[in-house]
């Protein structure tokens, strides 16, 4: 519960993408595999 409050999560599912210890993307709600892969590819180095 504390983490949900800390990161402002109000919907399930919610995925937070971290890079360098910071949240760089917030995804709320259902996403299919290709959508999730595109987000991860966008933030990978």
C-alpha cells in the first residue's frame, strides 16, 4: 500500500518503467505484448 501511494498508483495493473532510478514511463491498464515490448524497446539502451 505504501508503494502505491508513493508512486501514485490508482489503477491495476500499473507498470512503472525505471531508468537510472527514476520513473520514465507509467503504463496503466491492460496492454498487449507488442505494446509493452515497444515501450521497453524505447527505453532500453
